[in-house]
């Protein structure tokens, strides 16, 4: 309950600050790109499970199938994000460089 009260107070406070706290077009464009990249990743993961289904049932291959599925998800998400403009690798490098 306290978290919702705090969220409401922050929302009201931010609204009083005017346009400087409003989401710009870049935010919405990236948000849509993130959503679409997630859908694409989900479809790729589903396809991976369909293709590798027998591997998930084999005791010796379960771990390998899981590793392949995880790698597939990561690669597809970041490639889709890059193509859709949701993820910019240059911005990501800058953020990682600043935090190090």
C-alpha cells in the first residue's frame, strides 16, 4: 500500500514540473521497439522448443538444449532490438563505460 501511495505522490509531483518530466517521442519509439523485440524473441524461443523438443526429453541433452535456448533468446532479442531501434549498442557501450 505504501508503495502505491509513493508512486501516486511521485506522479503528482512530476506532473507539476511540466514538460521536463513528460515522456518524449524517443521513449515511446523505444518502448514499442522493446515490446516488438520481446514478441519476436518469444516466437523464436517457441520455435526453438518445437525444433529441439526431443532434446528436452533426453536426459543427457536437457542442459545443452537449455543453453541453446537461452543463447537463442539473447541473440534474437538484441538483434531484433537493434533492428527496431529499441536498443542502440553505442548507447549501451557508453553506459557500461561510465559505470566501470
